[in-house]
């Protein structure tokens, strides 16, 4: 076995994933090759360091906190519905106002003639003088008399 | 690790039995916490990440199809959650000028080891943790699952949805890189 081939087998050798035949060839190479033996030794040291690493367990009460977290999220999701209702309600009000405005302007344009009459009645061109024998005329005559005094 | 009867527990969950999910958390909490702690290199924040893993699992369990086991599916969620967390932390560290990976290493024994203690287990473990923090996400995922969680090649392949050949070559590359990185830390 060449060193290049042996190098590829270091990792599966450590994981005991070599076939019997591969393992025998690998062992024979390692016995004869100092360089590969030393590299394999380094790999084994690293593998042993992994094995000696502390195994960390979840802290006390972890499951309880997970379940509480889930329940909190579920409650929050449900609590969104009243807010959603308020948003829908406000949207309906805005929609009704908009429809009313649109309908109003539509009716205004549909009866254009009436609109003209209204505007012309407000114009000063159509102003008519007060009749002297009316109540308005008497009031104006009295006011003029007071001003002359 | 106690493995559950996936089919029975899924059926109970789909029928609205929330205690079924609690059983899943109880069965896998230690494995997921341990995986998260080594993946993010920070046991303090590992609980938050592990909590997030189970929350995501809860939200997606109804859609889970039992063509994989629950625990490999949980490992997949955990690996992705840890990768997202590390991305977030490294993005934030750009602004904070911090190297998060090295925070936990600071607690390890420091100083130049003598030739006699060069392979001392404590120093080796400290250098290994440090080297692990420098490994790429892809290589770190496979080596942590293999060496720390003790998963088989098949289980890692199922978790990451890659071929067994890819798993073997990544593990081999991870070991080679770790060995070189550890030499760089004078060990």
C-alpha cells in the first residue's frame, strides 16, 4: 500500500469502518511506514480528545421552558385576532365613507342642471332690490333715517 | 439517547395530544443541547438556540413526513439553526469588533505547554475546541455529529441529506484540517 492510499484510510480506520482486507493491508503499511504511523498517532490523539470532551446536558427545567415558550407563542397568535377585528372594523368605516363620497360626487354630476341653478342663485348678478312696501323695505328705510340723524 | 416510537408519537400529536411533544423534548433535549453547544462554541447561549430548535420543530411537526426519523429531523433543524445563529453573531461582531468563537476559549487553561504535557488531555481538548471554532460550517457539522454525538455515517447522511461518500470525505477532511489547526495552536 502506498502512503497516498493509506492517508485516505486514516479516518475510516479510526471509525472502524474498514473491511477486514483493507484493515490488514493498512496495518501492514503502518508497521513499515514511520511517517504514516506518526500521522495516525496524531489522529488517534485527536479522536481520544473528542472522546474525553465533556458531554453537556440541557439545563434543569429545559423542557418546562420549551413548553411554556410554545404556549406563549400560541397565546400571542390567538391574541392577534381582536386586533385583526379592530383593523377590519376601521377598514369598513373608511370604505363606507369613501363609497358615500363617490356616490355624492356621482349624483352631483348626474344632475348638472340643478348644480347650475344653485350656483346662479348664489351669484350677485341675480340680485333683486328689496320692494319698498315690504317688511324688508320698511326696515331699511328706518335704518337709513337713524343714520342721517 | 432514548429513541421514541415515531409513528405512535406523531399520531398522538396529530390528534391534539400536546404531551406527545413534551415527550419528544424530554427524549432529545440533552443531545440537541450538546450539539448546539459544540456547534456554536458557546454553552451559555446554547439554551436559547436549543429552545429555538424545539419551537421550530413544534411548528413543523404536523407537516413532518416519517420518511426520516424524528431525531435525524431534529438534528437537521439544530444544524440549520446553529448555522443561522453563527451567521447572525458574526454579522453583529463586524460592528462590535468581537470574535465570538474565541470567547469560550479564553476560559481554557493558557500558557505554553511543556514538551511533557504536549499531549496532555486538557491542553489537547482546549486546542481542539479552538480548532473546531475555526472549521468551516460544513466540516464542523459532520465532525460534531460523528465525534461528539456518535452518529453513524448513515445517520449523518440522513440528517444532512447528502450521500454516505460525501459524509466520509467530509469527516476525513475535517480531521485533517483539525490536525493542522491544532499544530498552529502549538499542540
